[in-house]
């Protein structure tokens, strides 16, 4: 979990570290705290760390979380957002 103090129009970047080896074939959801969700399928360890950006429509303090999930393969554990 991470916290972001957002300014309107300013992109916020989340970097997610995963323990992934070989072909993890897993899903990842980054929840930005304003209802927006970024979903990504991680197919190889080369895609880690995963970086994604989001721009908030309203200023404020937001909690960013990342949730691993299964997408036809083994799961992963999130160690940092």
C-alpha cells in the first residue's frame, strides 16, 4: 500500500515489485483510490517491476493498493507498491 497526494493533471507513478520467476502468468490490479483500476497480465519475469501511471481528476490524498490474482497460472505476492 502506498499513499499519493494528488494534484489535478499531474501523473502519479506506482511501481510494483513482485516475486516472479519464469512465466508467472498472473494478473495484477492497481487500485488508485478514486475508483480507477489498472489491470495487467504479467506473462514473464522480465515485466517486473511493473510501473504504471494515473492522473487524478480531483486533488486530494489517495491510497494506492496492488492486488495479485490468478490468470490461468500461479499467483504472485506483492512486496512493494
